[in-house]
């Protein structure tokens, strides 16, 4: 997989530093990619991040691949919180929608529709 150019925008919300990852391509295609992002941000003292749906491999959104569960476990183990910004209504999988609802109840990964909502929820 070719690595996409990545821009990290540092934001503040309620005294918390939150990194927003911006890229035109996929930057997380495996659980190792997620670990690499967490390690890079962790070295900067950042424990919350915003990702965009288009920066995550489509396999993440097919729960049968196990990628979402693997990545969620990594975020949970390393106590890093992430908000994924995107349009999740376009997915038809009932199990994915159930996964999103459960994650949004306070898990390590939140699914939101806008960066502003991500900042509010991660900074809260």
C-alpha cells in the first residue's frame, strides 16, 4: 500500500490537545498502521485524535474482516481516544450500525458526522 501524504493539525478543546489527521488517501489499513499513528502522536503527548473516514481502509467498515475490532482493541489498550468523521448512514450493514452505536456510548472510538462534534466529544 502506498502511504498517503499526511498533515497533522493540532487543535485544542477544553484544555485537551487533539490531533486532526488530514490526508487525501488511506493512512490506516492495518492495526499496525493504527499503532504507528498512536506512537507518533503519543511521543508528542497527544491521546486524542480525529480521523476521517476516507483515511481508513474500506475493510474497517466490513466487520467480517476483523479490522475494526483489532483497531478498536489497540486504541483501548493504549488509552487513546479517536473520533472518525464521516457519513456512516450510507452503509447498509445492520451490524456496522450496531457497532457504531455501541462505540459511541463511550468507547475508544467515536463515529461522528463533523469535526466540530469530534472536538466537542473528545474535549469533554
